[in-house]
C-alpha cells in the first residue's frame, strides 16, 4: 500500500456569485415534515400570537416562527443569524418565504408575546409529539414496550443583571432555570424562568400531561432534585406504571434501616467464578418526611477491600413486587442516557445564550427552539434509515440538511438542482416522490403533504 501525506490541491480556484445557489437545500425536508403536520396553518390559528393591529401588512406568526425554526435547523443560533437567513434568496424560494424579518422586528415580536401565547406554542409542540408518536415505528420509540418519560432541570447562565427573572444559583452566577419534561427523545413540555427550586414546575407539568400516559406502560425517571416530599407525592399520584428517583439527600435513616436488615434479605450478583461479590442488594421500606405513604428503596451495599465500613446507594421506586432490587437499580441507570438529550438540545442548537432581556421573549424563543429540535428528531424517527437513528441533531444538520442547491430558470418555470450526499440518492428520491411530488403547470394546489391533523 503506498504512503499518503497532505499535499496542496491541484484544483484551480474560481469565484462566482452564489445568487442562484444555496448551501441549505436540505431544509425542504424540514418544511415538508412541518407541512405534513399542517404546522404553519396551525400557528396562524393560535389566539394571541399575532400582536399586529392591522393584519393587512407585516408578518404573520407562521412566517416569523418559520424563519426562527429554519434558522435553528440550518445551524443559526441568534436573531442576527435569523436576519442573515433573508440574504439567501434561493433558500427563501425553496421554503416559500417571500421575505424575512430583520433582527429588530423579530425581537419586537418576541417581546410582544404573553405567557398565554407561549403556552399555546408549547401546547402545539406537545400535539406535534403526539402526532409523531402515532406515525413512527414502535421499535424506535419504546424501551421493551414501555414509553419512557424523564424530568430534569438545567441552568442557563446569563451575564449581567439585565435578564428578567434571572436569580443567583448555588455557584453565585446569574441563571435562568430550564425545567423540561421529556417523552422518549422528544421535549414534551418545558418551562424557562427564575424558579428557585429545580423541580418547582414538576407537579404542574405532570398534571397537564397525565392523560398522555394513561392506558400505556409508562416509566418516569427523575434525579435527586425531585426527591422532596411534594414532588414524590406528585409523581406517585400522576398515574405512571412505574417510576424511579435518585435518592442521595436524606440517607441517614435509610442507611440505619439497611444496616439492620438480616443477611437473608441481601442478594449478591455474581462477578466472576471464584471471586467474592463486592455488591449486595436489598429492598428497604421507608416513609420519608411528608410523603403520603411508605415507599420502597432499592439499595446497593458496597465495601472495597481497603475499607472498614459499608457504603450504600439508594433509588426510590415504584417497582413490581417480583422485581429484584438489582434490576430496579439497573433500570434507573438508564437515566444517564436520558440526560444526554440535554446535551443535544443545549449544545447542538447552542441554546446557552438567551437573546432578550425580557423573560417572556426568552420563553417564546426557547419554545420555538424546542419545536425545531423536535422537528429534527421527528425527521430522523419517521424517515431516516435504521443505521442513522443514532445521529445527533448536529449530525443531521451538517450531513443531511446542509446540501448545496442551484437554480436554473426557464421561460415559464424555475428548477432547483439538489446535490445529494453520496449514498443518500435513493433515500432522497423516495422522500421527494412521497412528500414533494412534481407539481403540474398552473396555480399550486393543495397536496397530500399539506393535509395535517387539522386538514
């Protein structure tokens, strides 16, 4: 095999105006998916989303929200990036946007929103998740036949005192609390504000969405921030088939109870032949503080060779009586994979920086961002092949949506030529034939892709 080294390119470079081309041709996939759900028409029908006094001019809510969604799904992170989207004339033609708003107009619209209009967009996002759940293959959504939910909080640190609702966190930094309820990989609902308790909105979110997990095998994961009595009671009464909560805050009583258990109640998992097990498992029953009833705790006992005392770890759970404590602890460890969803949501869309000083503007911005995030996940779940189901959001943007398109204009029509990535030509052809059929001559007609849940 010959040796290879980095060399200078032999190609001659020539520059040309890109007025008839764009690098974001894959956005037609996102637009087609949104149209299948009838997203743009549903946005225009939401009450309170349009602050205009005269609706004969200016931007409809669907145009502004579409601009922000396509900004997120093309790698943009700010209102300035959304404004620059308007300089890509070919992309706007592909997406059916005659014109886009500038940064000031976008900011003005965000600031004109209300808590009620933010909740309207969040409710629409939840309906979109329901729609995807009905369309996608079960094997891509469920874990061993169960629908998994996850609640967690992350902090959005901000610089300066101009951010409304921000408060100082435990590290002394100004931050907003972002509390999110997940359904599988999707953001089902979320709340961004200055909540002082990292699980403050958990009871409200569970109450609003309890009907979604009735009649199905459902499992909720939560971390130790939700182990306080009010949150345990809310989880216990929410109607999940089973749930588990990390429990590492108030363990003195549990450690004493575990130490009093007889040896017959401890089980050990085999490690290797001839090697003594280093972990033992048992159930501990306890009613913490103001909890409405007693709960079972899966307990693991460990002691290293150089240690004198046992170390304990606990998970509070509602588990099947026949389930072993080791299995309950193993199930709860899956929470770590759920936490990776925040990595994609925060890092891949770069949501570390709220754009506005007003809280309601930032709440709407993050509500639209989660809708864009769910659109990308839905594209993966509904349409992409099995070997692409592990792709991160940033991978979808870079390798599927960032594809060049050139436009050739003829006497009566214009044609867009999409340069498809190697190995994806067959997939693109199938998607285009199914959801973006060739249009006949004349005025555009309503297509199958435009008939969503309300059409």
